[in-house]
């Protein structure tokens, strides 16, 4: 299951989720947590890939906040 | 007197919460930074620092939506534990994302099942495998 490249750690994802739960009794099963790690990885990779594509479409070799702003609305609609 | 003390305690609690949030944000920022770096290296471009900061801020806020949705989904199913079905429901907006998450969930449950089987073999020796259980669990996905 361990993959190449950087990824979120399970402990981090767990803490991030628990930070926003309203009910303290709410728990996350281990496999669901693993799937959430995957979900967040896809979110960040998709954000990066779309911003890079936007920069390349504008013929730039650096990806700035401006390019990310342009792809942000659709990104948020997809997740 | 007592009221003042309580206020002080609340302030301390708020402060603790704030440091926790800052720590989490820093960790998210680090992870997002290295993931963006990897993607940029592959494409021969580079991310500016504000761009990475923006992506990690968005990621952090997206987590809030994820957490609240998951909690609601579990409560709707009258559960207090979030399971993989809830996460699948989270990926409903994009069909390719849903496909990917479904595939991953099958992979995860298969690996977990294999590990369970291994443990069983170790503890019980030559018992028969119970691989049929995994199949019944996944029937809902189609």
C-alpha cells in the first residue's frame, strides 16, 4: 500500500478531521482513514496538476498564485 | 473571582486550540509543498511560495468540509463511526474520482482481509480461509 512520493500521514489526517467534528463521540474506522489519506492526496495532486497546466497554457515556467486562482473554482466544484 | 478564573481557563483552552491549528497548518503546508515540488519537477516548472501557501490553505479548509460531511453521512446512517461508504459518498461529485476511490477502497479492504487471514493462519494453524466475507462486504459498490 505504501506508495512512492510524499503523502499525508494518517495521524495528520486523523487530527485534521477531529478538529472539525462537532460530536466528540464520532470515530473514524482505520480503512476509512486510509481512504481519506488517498482522497486528500488526489485533491492536492489535482490542484498542483491543474495549476501547472494553467501556467503552461500561459507559457510560463513558474506557477504563481494567479494560475492557481484560475483553476480554483472548478477544483472546488469537483470535490 | 470564579468567573474570572473560568474566563482565564477558557482563554488558555482557546490558546491551546490555536497552537494546535497552527501546528496542523504547518504540517499540511509542508506536505503540500513537497507534493507540489514533486509534480513541478516532473513537468519542468516551479511553484512560487505564495502559490504553495494558497494550495495548502485551500487544502486545510477543504478538510473542514470533508470532516463535516463525513460526520453528517455517518449520523444519517445512524452510526457513530465513519466507514469507507461515507468516504465514497464524499467523492460523489466527480465520476472519475468516485471510480478511483471505489477502486482504492476495494484494494484497502482486500489488503486488510489478507492481513486478517494471515493472522488467523498464525493463530489457528491450518484453518480454512474465509475469503467469502470480503465479497459480501463489497457487494454494495456496484
